[in-house]
C-alpha cells in the first residue's frame, strides 16, 4: 500500500479520492494525515515530507486551513459536508491541494452522501478527498466506485505485543508478559487502543502492570473462563459447565462475551490442528502453544459440530435467525 501510494505521489498520478478502510486503530487516519503532508509539504509533492516547513507544521498542529478533517458521525460533520459542495470550488488558500479527510465516512447521512457524490463526480483539480471508514460496505456503491481503495489490516497480536514491549521499556513501565497479551486481545487489532490501555494501566498500577490489573481496570474479557468452559465441554462435563458459567456471571462477565470467547477458543483448536503456524501468527505465544498442545488430544470431527452449535447460539444471542 505504501509502495503504491509512494509511486503515485512521485509519478504525479495521485487520484482525486481515496478510501482507507480497516478496523479501529489500524492507522487509517494517521495514514491520511501523512498523505496530506506528502501532498502539501512545501518541498513536495514528496513521499518524504520534511515535517518542518510551515505547511507541514500547520498540518501537524491541525491549524492548516487547506486541510479539513471532517467527522461524518458528528452534527458538525453533517453541516460541513453540506457546505462542502460550495466550499470545495474555491482554490486552496496557501497550500498546493485542498484536502478533505472524512472520518467515519460510512456515517454520512443519505443527504450528505448525495451532496458529496455530486462533488466526487466533478472534483476540482485542486481537491483531494481521503475517506476513512471501518465499514466500507455501508457506503453507497456510487461513492465506492469513485475512490481508490486501500484496505488496512488489523495488527496481529504478536506484532502488537512486541510494539508495546518496546514502548514499555522506553517508558520504564514494568509490564508482565501476560498483561501484554491481555491488552493485545482487548485492543482487537487496534494499536492505538492498545497503547492507550497500556498507558492507563501503568498510571493505575504506578508504573507496574500485571494481568490482574488489566482485568480490574478494563473488566474481564472472559478468556480464562472461556478456556475452562472449553475444557468442561470437551470433557462433556455438564455440571462443570454450569458451575463455570455461574462463576463467570458472578465475576461480571457478560454471557455474550463469554460465548464469543468460547467460540474463539474452539476455533483456535481447529486452526491449531490444521495449521499451528497460522495460529501463532495471531495469538500470544503461550496461548498458541497451549491450544496446539490441547488440539493434539482431540479430533477435528469433535470440534466442527461444537463450532456450529456455538455459532448458532451467537447468532441467536444477537437476535438474528439461527437455523432451528
Ligand atoms: Zn514540509
């Protein structure tokens, strides 16, 4: 993605509209801001903005008049989109391009989307639109088809753990390995969320972070309980299952959370049987090892029906139609 954008910038082949899609915290908005500096740096357009010229500094400080960040989910954003059609006609005041970064683009109202579409159909030469969204499928096809699309990936657990470990070392935070894993799972692919949690937990624990502190600060995500429940299920011990569910409920774990965690634990067993390396690529090392060892003791044919039952239960819990 970086390579493609870089060669577009260097070759002067930048499109009018881009769509960056991907999960929360996968870097969409950060990338959009860097892209804006690439285009508007006084020494640009360049793939390596200097970050020191007046234009870069204004963009970094968020004071650049020619770079507008619009949150499509906010009331102000709705007004800004409405006025965009007229405003976009005026050339940039000081910079090379007038850049609109539209965050949460899937939240555009129907009216907003229509107004925006008119602009996208005949974009002025000086305008560049960068849409960021977690749910591209909710955008009208008429808008999608006019954007160059880039999909941002969620960041794998081991990568996230490694990054947090570096930051913890630099910031003198004493953090347990199990706490890093606990944060990484909670952040669900979003590095920004992970770093915020690490920072909060460090403040809470006075520079020390362990897994118990994470649980008490952010609530349980049910992983421990789900692993116990998984083993109860594999042993076909209904009494133990009920006791575990009861205990999880007493600990304040939402049934839906427990169900999701259990589904994840079962899926990991299946993946571990088929391709342990794949599991290791997106799990904390000790979890991958545990699931891989456990998977040796069971048959895929045991896990598949369980996954089906759990998936149906999850669908029902969301109020959808399961196959009954
Ligand atoms: Zn610059």
